[in-house]
C-alpha cells in the first residue's frame, strides 16, 4: 500500500460558522471545534490509512504548535494523530507551502488530499476537497476525499 497524506485545515473544516453562532455564549471561545466534523475527518483517516499533515494557520505561533492542536483535537474526539506540518512561507499561497512539504518528503501529488475551505492551492487544486466555512466538512466531502485516495466505499 502506498503512503497517503491528508493536508488538514482546521477553520472551516473542523468548525463552522453555524456551530460558532449556536455556541457564541460559551465561556471558552478560544476553541470552537465541532465533534461531528472531527468525526468525519476520523472517517477519512480510518478508511484510507492516511497520515495527517497540518496545513492550517493553526500550525503557526507559539500557542498553536502541533502538540497543542493535537491535544485540542483529541479533546473533541479526534482519533487521528498529526504527523507533521507544512512550512510557513509568508506571502505565499497554501499550495506552495504544501508543495514545499511534498518536495522535502519526496511525495507525489497523487498521494495527497487537501481538506480546506480556501482555494489557494494553485497547481494542487485537483487534489482539493473544498469545504465551506458555513458548514465545515460534510459527508459528501468524506466521500470525495476517499475517492481521491482511491478508497472503495
């Protein structure tokens, strides 16, 4: 079996505007993650066997390291582990950050799926499963990601 990689965004994938609006009175506004959406990411990882690479802006800054993000995701039901993160290339599109990671690890674009609510993937756009900030990752996105990975339903 070949190695597969899921490049994961957080905002607009593991949380949504609808969820945020429903829970805007929560005391802890620093974490607005939705269990059902994280459960859908779990499905992609479990069914494909892919490794998760954090491509979200959550990978940046002292407080948003991969271990902290991993801990927060686990608190909301994530069973997958973040294996790595893409580099930060200020002023560059996310697609170039992902390509930089691919080049460094000798991974081909055919081995990846990008789960994101933005479209700045440039030449990697065919590997994007585009979610919506309003709803986050939905069942149709799970199916799209699995199809791109070549996983039978």
